[in-house]
């Protein structure tokens, strides 16, 4: 990929984050590039203007996915969610659904809730808080309870600090926006560093070419476990599958799918997620989030749930 093509194709935030690695790529990038499997279309492209090493740097250093979520801060949009929670016998224990509307007025944002519907044992006995930690995380990530002014969206580093709920949100941010970053969760730690020398030998890496959602020409970077690590309760890995879709036009991340699992006594979880983005007025925003799975973490009861969140940006 020539420097001119690169500057035209990659969003500014990505170009800034990659400015050093393009010219002096580290050993991790170069080692992964040697073992990537590519389909015939990608092989042909790599001989013209496509650098495998540059592409892997994009995966490792991408900021565009995070910025798409940040763009919601300054947007008027509607979003609705449907959540289902299950008991230990996999019977439906509760459901929650609602629609939310975010408004932007005079540089301030606020949200209004409508159509809320609750079934089953969703609330604790005093009916002030939810019984479910999944909902609490959803609340922390997407709901605005007070009017916030001076709303701005600026490219910035993802904050990974915090305690309690904030600490768990920080860990979610790592997995969603910076896959391959070391986790601070005990007994998991380095297992999330899938590009490290220790972990990368447990995965196969693939780059292929597709029409994303039958509409957009895209590259796919797919990370899959090698056969010897694919047993359901193999705890030598945490990230079981990670697929990222990039627009060929500008290398913007279009979506990502994950499967994460761990079965040690203190932390048990097995979850799958799919996150899709949409382009509105030359900016990217989340379009849909799908989640399915369970987690059983210290100080919380085991929780099995599935939910979707759909976003519709007005402007």
C-alpha cells in the first residue's frame, strides 16, 4: 500500500494511531503476517496495494470502532432493547423491553424512555433496582439519566480504569474496542493477549474478501482457534473466535463478532456478541448489538441472558 493510498483510505484517527507502526512495524505484527491465510482475491490485492502487515496493524490499533460509539454522544437517535433472562434450569425468569429517545438541544443531550415492558422477577424486592447485572451494565453504557451539556465528540484514548461496575465496564471496553489487550481480571490476564508470542500459536489467522451484508465490499480478518484448543472447556484461551469486517474503501471497521469463554471456578462465562455499525451523514454509529450467553463472577449469582439493542440515528 503506497503512502498516498494509505492517507486517502484510512480515517484520520487510524492514520494517527498507525503513523509509527507503518514505518517500523513491531515483531508481533511481522510474525503474524507470516502465518496469515489469504483467499485468492486478497493475495492478488496484496501484490498491488495491500500490505498484510499494515492490515494487521489496523486490527491491533484501530480506533474507528470506538469512535463510532462515541459519536452517539452528540447524536439525536432512538434505540430499543429486548432482554431475556433465564434461571438455572434455562427457564425464562424475566424479560425487559423499552424504547429510548435521545434529544440534542442547545448543545445539551437528554433521554426519554417510552414503551417499557417488564415481566417476571426483574426487580429486587423493593423494586428500586434490577436483579440482573447485565441490565446494570447496559444502563451504565447507554442510558443518560440527567441532562448533559457541552457535548463534544473528540478522538481520545479508551479509558480502562475503574472499580466495581466501572471496572467491569473497563474490561468490556478492552474486549470490544481493543481485542488483544491484556485483561486485569484474575486468572485470565494474558489469555486475552491473542497477538502475544505466547498466545498467537494457539490461533489461525485469515484474511478474506466478501460483500458485507450483501452491500459493501469488505475485507474480513478472522481469528480462530487451532483444532487442538477447540474443546468446549479448554481454558488455555479466552477469546474463542474474533471476526472483524473492514470496508475496502476506507478501512473503517463495519462490524465485529466475538465468542469468549472461560470455565475456571472463580470466573465462568461463555458469551457471544455481534456488533454492527451504520453510516449516517458520513459518520459511523452502532446499528445493532446482539448478546447471548452466561457469566458467573465473584459476588454475583450466575446470570444467563440474551438481548438485542437496535439504534436509529435521526441526525
